[in-house]
C-alpha cells in the first residue's frame, strides 16, 4: 500500500478547503498560535505545505521538510513571504490564490478610499464619545471622490477592478504599470504615466503592487513631497510599499490629506505613529476577508494540493 501523503497546514485552512483534501491523506494543522519553531518541527516529512503571508518560507523550512516536499501552497495571492529561488532549487512548486479575492480586495480599497476621504472613523468616534453637539457647517468636512483624479499604482487584476468599481463617481484615471494596459485605456479612458506624474496629479493614490525590492517604500518622504496636500493614500497591497513614519509625519503636518491602510510593515504590529496620526482609516489586513473570497481561496489552496500530489499540473502556479 502506498504511504499516506502528509499535508502540513502551518496555521489554518478553512473547512471549505479541508473538505477537498480527502481522508486518504494525513493532514496536520499548526493552528493560528503556532510559532516558527513549531513550523520547523511540523513540516518534517511533508509532501505539501500550506503557508500564508505571516509564514516566511525559506531554505530552513524547506530543508526541515525534506526531500518529499513537492508543493508550497500559499493561502493568499501575494507570495512575498515565499523564497521562490529556494523553492525552485529544491524542485518545489509554489502556488497562490489569484482571482477569487479580486472583487473582495478591490471592494475594500473602495471602502477605504471613501472612509479615509470623509474620515468616517473619526466622525464615528466623535459621535460615540458624545461630542456631536449639533449641525456645524465647518465640522467633519472631508474630500469628495466625485470628479476627482484617481491614480492606480499597479494596474493588475485588483487595481483594474478597483478602477472599474469607481466608474460611478465620474473620476479620471491615471495608472502606472510595467506595460500598457490597452483594455483599461479603452474601457476607462485611463492614462498610463510615470509614478512621479501620477503622484503629482492624483487626488487619490491607491497602491496595487506586489512587494519586492523594487517596490519597497514606493511611498516615502521624497515621493510624498510630490503629492497634493489633499491627496488620499490607500494601501491594500503590502505594508512594505509605504514608509509609515513618512506617511504619519505628512498627515500630522498637513502635507497629505488622508490615508486608508489595510496592511503594515511588521504585522500584526501596527506602527504606533500611524495610530496617532490624524485622518487615518486603519483596518487589520482584511482585503480578502469576505465569506465568499476566503472560502474560495481555501478551495483553491486544496485544489492545488490535490493536483500536485496526484502528479498533475498545479491550478495556479506562481512564477
Ligand atoms: C491575506 C492577501 O493575505 O491574498 C493576499 O495576498 O493579502 C490577503 O488575502 C490573506 O487573506 C491571508 O491568508
């Protein structure tokens, strides 16, 4: 009888995914509280590993898994936590969960755009604190999205969906992308420009880049100087795209209008300077956190495992 395949879920996989893994496999769960030390032990002898953005997958983990390892299935579309070279050197396939979270993440970017522009969290806090003393024409004023210029930094799947969702606001679009995206130019009248021009002209700057050495701190002290003092910055990509101290300082000094952020460097810590900064809407990395998207992500993780362990091609390989 052939041996059971060992699938190690380093933290958590939703039931929708577990249901597809089948009883013929051995499935081990680390749980949300598991530590890097636990992971090194758990992976021993694994045929497949399920990771997520909080689990760095590097040479040490791969070596601890050993030579049976065939697949790292990342429970996310972003895979900056995975050392792709180390996986390739060991012949380990890497997969992610694209498409199924595009709508959910784009919707959160829209929500953050509006919430930050109108500073909904501060208004809500003020109401709850009993500070609302009646109608005041000068109070609680924010920025209006209608008719504004929206800069989409990174016109991939999520950036495009975000742009499409804003159509009803009659906005103009600028975008950056490694290559021209004819579809969005035709569909939305979007203009491809360099980053500096986008930052100088946009009323809203929404980041949809993957995190790597080139994109680290795309928004920093210098690039913020190019932005309008009323600009709204939105980040649903990765925390590393933004120098949070520079953003917090610019907000405090009135050199930036507002920020809606879902991701942070060093999660789950949130840079304290952001917590103290005015006009910030901060959410805890919930871009894909809808019932539908998370279930479909979990299913895609499982489908990749089933295919690769059966010796077939992965459904959504990376690289
Ligand atoms: C979360 C994401 O990381 O897919 C990504 O890249 O950032 C989000 O979907 C994911 O939900 C955590 O598992």
